[in-house]
């Protein structure tokens, strides 16, 4: 079955960096791009960016430009997201999600990781 | 940038029909998708392309759209339907998804 398994929770200090991994299985890794979406406590879903698992193309949300890097490792079917210069506002659950085209040529995130809680604390 | 608007919360009695709205400019020309998110869990697609249902989603869940408003309809609401529901469209010009703010559904 299709699975996206993320790394464990993290606690970081302000100014530090965090790297979250997302190991995929159950489908052809290079056939689907992966998005990262975060959710601050009590808030909605916020898209951070997307990476192509076949070509390595990236599309980052303007809000995170210069502070986020996404990468893939095709040998382990894993996607990574690194966020730098962390502030208290970055405390959130971070999700990876597989993106798929729909019949009406839109895009949905059809499978999601379990989420990784990143807490920024001094 | 494109904005989707949802009511923050909605309450419905068990067995009744819940209708969760999602509004946005030019929504009529975009496919709308809906996610259900239960506490402590990742989102799950319950409706995609306005009104289609993934396999495994009960037919009590359906979607409709009229003009610039899309609606997720949950018939015969159950306690197990309590969750946050998020609508989403794809912004072609910026090549990224846009999410609504989410609606917390209470069944009581």
C-alpha cells in the first residue's frame, strides 16, 4: 500500500534549522511530485512548496523563498524539507503529501505523511 | 492572490445534513477539492473535482458547485464525521494549491 512516513518530532531553538524527511513506498517514486504543507496550532493548511521527484524542479511559496530547501534521494525514495532561521511562528505540524493530477486536470494531495511536529522553543 | 473563504465552524444534529460552503472568485472555472481532517490526523480527500468521490469514501459525502460557491454535503451526519474540512483549488498561474481556512464541523 502507498505510504509516506515522516521523521520524528523535533524541538529547535530560534535561529536554528530543521530537516524533515518523508520516506515513500508502494508506488513509483518518480511518477509523482511531493508537496510540503504545514499547519500551525489551531490554524489551517499552508502550502510551503513542491518538488519534482523526476526532474528535481522546485516551486517554493514566496513566503518561504530563501529559507526553505527541498530535496530528493531517489535511491531511498525519500524527500527532504529543510527550513532555516526558525522563529516561534514556525511551530507547526509539517506534512509531506503526494500530488496527483485529477481527471479535470487539477492537482490534489492524495496521500499524506503522518505529520512531524516541529516546536520552536528557547 | 487567490483566496478561498469558509465559515470557521458549523454544528449539525446527528442524522441531519451538513452543508459546508467554500467561496472564491472565479470558482466556477476551477475544480474544487475537499479534505477531511480529524484531530491529530493528516487530511484525507473526501471529494475531488467538485463532486467525485475517492474509493472508500461513503456516498453520504458529496460535492456541488454553483457560481462562485462550492459546497460539501454530508448526509445523515454521524458523530464520526466531526472533523475540520478544508476546501482546495489549484492556482494555475502560480502552480500551487490554495486552501480555504477550514471549517470545524460539530455533530451534536
